[in-house]
């Protein structure tokens, strides 16, 4: 009966150890997958920002062209005085607007890159935790089995108490 308990303790430890190891590996794989997704999202954010900036630049070029055309149609000379200042300010605002779009995309990509790094670290930590938990489970199970085995062997070695000699008696 004790041997069955020792075997059960060892098997339980092995199953628990494997379960801990498998959980660590699964968590690590999930974190690596999520890190790759974050990297792809960062790349997509950069591409989207570049496309948005180009679209915004074209829109602003059309606005500035229409502004120049209105000045020319009205007979105002756009290369001097107030029209020149208005044109310069409009071009500065257009450049700032395009820069804001690009910056927003770069900031989003940077944040996703940080998220990817954090997820990779979490994956490595989960893998280490799986190894440690599995090792601890094995050691605990082996220790329990050793204690159970030691208790059995000490009981088995005990000698029965001496029987007092028969002194005859009383009929």
C-alpha cells in the first residue's frame, strides 16, 4: 500500500511538472505571437501615416494652388505684401499639418514597438517560470515519495516487542 503511495506521489509530481512546463511554453508562444502582431501593427501604422501625410500634402497643395489662382484672378500680386505673407503662412501651416500626421504615425509605431518588446520579455519570463514551477513540482514530489518510503522502511525494520515468558499458571 505504501509503495502505491510512493508511485502515486512520483507520478503526480511528474504530471504537475509537465503541466507547469507546458503552461510556460504556451504563455511564451502566445507572447511571441502577440509581439509579432504588435510589430506588424507598428509597420502598418508607419505606412498608414506616410499615406495619410501624402494625402494631406496633396490636399493642401490644391488649397494653396486655388489660393494662388484667386490672387491672380483678382489682379493682386501674390509675391509681395500681405498676399505674400498669407501664402507663406498657409505653406507653413500645410507643412506643420503634414508633419503632425507623420509624427502621429511615428508615435503610434514607437508605442507598438515598446509593446512588442514588453511582450517578448513576458514570454521569456513565462518560459522561465514554467521551468522553475516544473522543477519545484518534481522536487516536492520526490521529497514526498522519499518521506513515504522512509516511513515504510522504518516501520518494516521494527522488531516486535518481546513476549514475556510463560510462567505457567493457574488452573
